[in-house]
C-alpha cells in the first residue's frame, strides 16, 4: 500500500484517474493452480461484499486476452455502471500462473525436496474509483447521497431558533445518539435553518433532525431522510430504533435503484451478431 504519482496531463479525471492516488495491491503465491484460483474467487467475493455495503452492484467480467493484465493468464475485473452509461472498473484480480515466478526465479521446495515455481495472483481494489462510483451512482442534483453505514456523519441536528427548550432538547437528543454509538453533529452555527439544510444535504448526511418549539413541546423530532427527501415525526423514545431500521431501508432502496438501472442496461448475447444488434438497441453492457 502506497501513494503513487502518475505523470500525465490530459487523461486525468477526479477520482476516476488522478495523477496521485492510493495504490493497494495484494500479491499471493501458492504451491498449485487450485489454491491460486481459490484466492482469485476470494478476491472477487471480497469486492462484491464491500461494494454491497455501499449499495453498488457490480459485474465481474473475464477480460478478453487482448484486454488482460500483460503477462497474466487471465484477468477478472469488476465493473459498475455509472449514470452516463459508461463502465467504471472499480477492482481487478489476476491469475498469473507461473509466468512471473519462472521469469524472476520465485521457487519453493516441496516435501520431496524438489524446487518448483509458485503460482501467483495479484489483486487490486480501486479506492478512488469506488468513491467516484459512490458519488455518481447515488448522488442527485442536491449533492451527495451516502449510505448510513459508511458515512462519517450519520445524523445532523438542526435547531429551529425561537422556541423554549429547543437547545436543551437538541443537546439531549445528541447525547442519546452518541450513547447509541451513532455519529451525530449538532449544528449551532449562526446561520438560518434553510442554509444549514442546504449544506448538510449537499454533504450527503443520511438523516437530519429538526427541532423547534413544536417538537420540544410535543416530545418528538422531525426527521428528514436524504435519499427520499421525505420527513417523518418520531417520538424521542423511539428515535434510535427508528433510525437503525430506516437506515437499513435506505441502503436497500439505494441498492435496488442501482440494480434496476444496471439490469435495464444489460442484455445477453451469445454471438457477435447478436451483440451488435443489442448495441444498436441502446444497451451499454453485454453478457456472453
């Protein structure tokens, strides 16, 4: 794991292809092909599991020989569909066989004392590209939309000034959220509530709690859910349970929307002729 600087001036794009980026690779060596291919499958399962927590569906595709990692036996890459219809390769894993081990004299001694070349794999997740997918796939014209399980701020509390007991209730709700292990922020800046709403919606905070005179008198809070942009009134005593349940619904909703978009733009083709016909119909992704 390290930071890499890539010298180029024209092909850069924020997060998708930066000049400086975080480089993470796992290189593994095994005594036989079966163990190596087992690692490749584990790499793919790891990517699917991690991206599922972000609500991002992916397709793992065996790259054709002309598009594989140079020198590899096979390359398996994870693609997600961006809103503009283009694919974003967020990770890849490569089965290298013994091609590199024989070239660089990477051998091991087996139980019989015989020197044999190791079978290698190489796995790399794209951190920047994953962030680009998260931003683009779930975001809207108001800004970021971040899953509750992964965002740095899960709940923001915005007091509506002018009511008796508002500040006390805000502080009490903040304490309850923190005691429950949630990451929360109480916005006490001297700005209008509307300005704060705009800021936190743009930052993608999943839930915004609004507390004014009506809430403080009624013993409830008004909660705004970022992805649906709908409000709900919840009793303070039921707040923690409601947030956790609604957070799971939010992730399921984001995932379902992304999966539907991917499915609608995916078609099956068994021949090049069929693929050509499907492309003319407007499909971005073809499965063979």
